[in-house]
C-alpha cells in the first residue's frame, strides 16, 4: 500500500513516540560533538601564538596587577585540565566569561543579539520558500519554456552568488540610486523601541509607536532578508522544479487527471504534497547556509546580530566572546538540525524509525 | 578510448563547455598578468582619482574600467586579482584533496575506531557554519592570505572526507577487492592502487566544486578584513575598499564582485558537467 506522506492513516501516538525516541537518540549522539566543540572553543585562546594576556594588554602596556587580573579573568593561571573542566562546568551554568571589550557577560551579549539574527534568518527563509516554491512549480509546469530557462538560469546565478557583493549591489540600486530603503541598522533612529521580544517587527507593534515604526522596521529588514534569502531561494526553486517533474511522471497523477481534475488542481493537491519531502530537506540544509550568510549580511547592513558581533570580536581579539560565541553557535546548529530531522519524520512516514 | 567517450559526454553540456572556455581564458590572463594588464596594479596615478570607466563621460581611454579612490587602475587590479583568487582556489583544492582523500580513505577502508574518530572530527567541523569556522581559524592564526587559505581548506575538508569515505565504502564491497586480498596484496597497495583510482569520479567533481567554494570563502574573508590584506589586489579586499565609495563610484563596487560571480558560476557549471559526464548515475 502506498502511504500518503502527510499524517493520514497514522496514529498520532505512534508519531509522538517515534519523535521522542528520535530526539533522545540525537541528543545522545550530539554529546561527543558538543564535547569536541567545547574543546575547540577552549583551546582557541591557548592556541594563539604568544601570550594572549600580553596580546590583549599590549596596546595599553600592562601593570603586573592588571596582568594578573586579566590572567585570572581568562582562567589562564591554573593547570590546563583544571581550566577545561572549570570552563565546562561554568558553561553548563550559563557562565561563558566576560567580554573584554564591553565588560558584560558573554551570554548576555549573545542573548541581546540573537533575536536580531533569528528575525533576519526567519524572514529570509520565509521569502525563499514563498518565492521559491511557486517559481519552481511554474518552471516545472512550463518545462523547457523561456520562463523555465529564465528561472533556472536565475537560480544557477543565485546559487553561485557572492552575497556580500549582492548586498552591496542592492544597496547601490535600491538605497543609493532609488532611495527606497535605508542602508543599515534595524530601525530609524527616530524610534526608541523597548526590546520586549527582541524581534523588531513584534516590538514595534507592542511599543505603541504604531504603524510608522513597524513600517520603518520592515523597510530596514527587506534588503538584508532578500540578500540572505537569495541562495536558499535558488536552491528551493531548483529542488521544487526537479522533484515536481519527477512526481508528475507518476501514474497516480495521470489517474487524477483522468478523473477530470484540473491540471493545476492536480499539481497543487496531489503532486506538490509528494514533492514536498525533498523540498523540506533542502530547506533544512539551507539553515546552515543562512547562518553563514548572516555573518556576511549583518556586516554589510550593520545589522546588530550574532554574525556582526562575532566578526567584530575577532577583529578586536575579544577571546572570551569568540570562545563563547563559537560554543553557542554550535549548539544552535545542532538544535536546528534536530528540529529539521523531526519535521522530516513528521512529513515522511517512510523515513520513520530509519534515521 | 575511455577519455574520448568522456569528452564527448562532457561536450554535450553546453554550459560546462562554455565555462571551461571562460575559465581557460581567465587562467591564461592570470598567468600572463604582467603582460596583459595595462598598468601596474599598485601604481598610483596622480590626478585621476575615482575615474569612471572609459565609455562614460569623464572616463579616460587609458583606464578602461576606471580608477579607484587613490588612482589605481581597476582593470589591472582585477587581472592581478584573478591570479590571487585562482591561486587560492588551486591551493585550497590541493590541500583538501590531499588531506581529504587520505582521511576519507583511512576512514572508509579501515572502518572501526579509525572511522568513528575521523567521523567525529567531521561532525565537529560541520557543527559550525562554514564562514564562522574559517573566522575561528583566522582568529587563532591571525589575518593573512596564507592563513585564509588554511582556514578555507579546513572548512572544505569535512565534505571531502565524507565523499571519499562513501565511495571507498562502496568500492570496498566489490568482489575485486576480495580477489586482490586473496592474492595477498597489502592494505596500502589495495587502498591506493585498487580502490582510490576507482573513486576518482566523485573526487574530481568535488575538487571542481571545491574551487568555487574556496574562491568564494576566501573572497568573503578578504571582504571581512580577515583574509588577504590591502594593498593586495584581491577581489574581496577590493570590494571591502569600495564600500565607502558606493555612492560615488559604482564601478569599484560592481566589477570585483562580478569577477567573483563569473568564476564561481563557471566552476559550478563545470562541476555539474563533469558529474553528468563521469557518473550518469549521480544525475
């Protein structure tokens, strides 16, 4: 019997059990990876050629007291193994050290900036899926037409796009030449928005500054989101086209057509549902690309997120921030992959219990 | 005979063929840079700052693509930049190819704890977004072109190891390997002389795609100020320099990025074409 890829004919309880087992298994598997990443993050400071303390104090010239304090702050005055266990046990309690630059806890700095990156990434993915799937469907349906060639050519270029350049080009066209969008930041300096959720689009609604502030936040978001969504958009459009073309060859599509259903009805109701599985896989794979892209996009648009923060801290040699940021980024990636896996199992019953 | 068949299969893909032509020309230009470039890339021409391209009003026929903010010829810098970028790509691919093939072969051939140790390492490298991983490596080694090459190679390594390992596993299961073992051949001999040559198809494809990733990531590092350092005529560095002049000198922003895009696109198309020609099953 051919199973339908969505829930139907499957008990919810069975699904919940499978998902629970999957999460448990994946968590166990990710422990060694996390240990490895923590080791890398930990050794980072210690790998730097020369004395990191002198490196950090170098420009100002170090008094012996300052030197000792800095060394203690970085935890470099104890034996290496002890240092590592100290680092891990503190990290488990949410203490990732103090930023040398801002003198604030690394975890606080991270949490302040994280929502900005999530907001940007979500809107970028949203745009990629919203535009990519219809473009892919139309390209598949109008196979070998000029439209198909245009979309696939565009997808090929989009997939190879150096997005740091793409961002500059869009700024050149839309901000500098046409004056439609602002160049940088999250919102106009006219507004003072209370960061309740950290998501500017939500916060502007809650703030009472009203529609104008929301519009300002949206205008600031559009270009970075389009830039960040470019590579996922290309990947989604390509995958939608190819998996839809494959599905459209199946017998049941012909049967549905023979029953007298309209062509687009068959495409959207019957074909797309089955074509969705590889599309979801691509969306999942693209999350990594979005995190990478965020680092570049945030730098171009001065978007106050994680990416810009990490790049700045590397330039400023703020090692506690690099160390903590790397660990937190790895945790985010592992968590996101877990969510994608779970979604995949929900959508595709054939995969259940196999991963 | 075999090569002729491959070449014919490859030629059917017009995009890949065109890419090969474009890349060949670019390589030639890069190699012959001192003779092809109209000016020295570092030479500062007095009194011609921010000159627009020759076809625009105010342009000068001596500077086809205009000059930058301190009067250097943009075209010459792009031509020398091709040297840097293609060289970086070649070095990254050589590094990842040697280490990736070695580790992938070890993991796939011997299995057991060797395999799981290598795979764990791959997992760790893959749990960081690629640019972040490169940034971390640069943070340790310090920003320079050489360190950027090392960083980008580290980033490219995991996917390479995985692909080599997977194809080694597939080859190892074939009867000819058992036959060679029964002849009493040593592990090293079987792994290198028998298995590796049969895994060449995916390795070649991955190496081609590795070029595009390597060039793209190295340019991104240069752009972030963590790769090649000014005044090196590197495309990413040129873009980053041009950022401040985006309102006045569009050619400084568009040209280097266009070069990166064309090279990356060509390597991607070439990789796709090679994959279709070498291994129709992978299509």
